């Protein structure tokens, strides 16, 4: 292992490294976790068993919990100062970005190039730059057995109900009822399962 540093908060810098890490202490016991090349983890992170985090992915922040049998593909960014929870048997495909306050259930499939943001900029006061007004965090909840297709954006304050499907390219800005199929910009119900 190259450049691994453990402090009060975890900081892993894994360069040119591809093998299994078995049973070591990281805010709990981690076993059978596989890291690709140049994976970065920093913060308060709890990883379950049988997790695979592929090349160039980055997970940073507080209160991040990734359950058993989660597969995170290449170049995924997961970052939060609130909490992020990813349920067991979930797959997150390449180039996906998960930010702020997000809960993802079990058995979910998230396709490539998805953006899930559990926060939103404040912008009401025109006398102050948007950047200086801060943000609000309602959070995003993705319930169990949800399939989010490629190039989808899920905005703050949204709950996607159990068993739902979000069609490719959709922008989800409102709640999605359980077992619904939604698509479009903004996303609308286009079918039921």
C-alpha cells in the first residue's frame, strides 16, 4: 500500500494499488473491501463487507455509511458534511456524483453520469452574491429497488419511491411515487410498474 496515512480522521491515498484489504479497523471492522487505483477516502466513513470501489473514485466527508455488497464504479464522487447512506446490493456506475444529504436504499441501480444533490444554493437576496448566501439541505431519499438510468439529475428535497424507474436524461425535482416510471425535464410520470 502506498501513501496510507491514518489519523483521527481517515485519509487514504492509494496509488497504483489493486488488491483486497481484509479485516482492519476503520471506525469498525472492514473486511473484503477491494480498491482500484488512486481511490481516495477521507473523513468519517463506515464500509460494510464485500465492497468494490473502482479506480479514481473519491469518498469524503462526515457520516458516510456504505453497506454490504456495494459496487462503486470508476470516477465516482461521494461527498458530504451531513450524511450519505448507501444500502446493500446497490451499484453506482461511473462518473456519478452524490453530494450533501442523501439516503440510497438497498438493491438500487444507478447508471453512469448521474448527479444526486441533497442541497440547494440560497439566492433570494440580490444584494449578496449567490456564492455568499450559503445553502439549504432538505436531502434526497432514494428508496429500495430503484433504477436511475444514465444522465439523470436528482435535485434537493426529492424522495424517489420504492421500485421506481427514472428514465435516461430526466431531471427529478418532485417526489416520485412508489413503482412509478418517470422521465423528461422536469420528470413526469410516464408509466407504472
